[in-house]
C-alpha cells in the first residue's frame, strides 16, 4: 500500500484520447468536484507516476489516490466510478477476481492508441475543468 499526501487525484495519460475522454466523463458526473486530475506528462504527474513505479514514458495504467491509498488498473477505474453519483452500483464489479478484471483492463490499455488514437500534445481541459487539473 502506497500513501500519497494528495487525495482523490486521478493520474492519466494526457495524450491518450480514450484516457482524456475518461477524465471528461468523470468530471462531468462528479457534481461535488471531488476528483482532480493530473496528466502523466506534467511535472506533478511524472513525480506521482515515478513514486508508484509507473513508467511516465510508457504508462500501462492509470491510477487514483483515494482515501490516501493508490489504486491501479481496474481497481482505479472501479474506485472512481463507484464514488460518482449514481454509479455506486459498480461496486459489485469488485466481486470479479482482480486478475480477471485486469486482463480486460490490460487488453484495452495495451491497444488504446491503436483503437482510440493519440493526441500530438497533452489534452488541454476547458476553462471550467482547468481548476481541477494539477500540473
């Protein structure tokens, strides 16, 4: 278990179109503005990734710090989803064994650029979301 001082921070691949859509999905449903976001390509995101053993040059997972604990892969996605209003039902997915969940996660992560594409530069959030981005 790795402890990080900032809470409810989502680390994501800022050039990944799928990952950036995930951030917009979360931001649009997070009415309390609980979650903040940091692209792995930012100085803060790179530090965070390195602290958790994620290669910033070739990230194979997103991460979320929630309750002071870092979650990765399917645990990260389900932790975020289950804390969004109306999405608490996704907690039942934790009953699926983590190795099985992560097979699916890894398949999407490995092929995300090929399937969804890649930005030339890091995704830039709109002004309303800007205050929730840590760089």
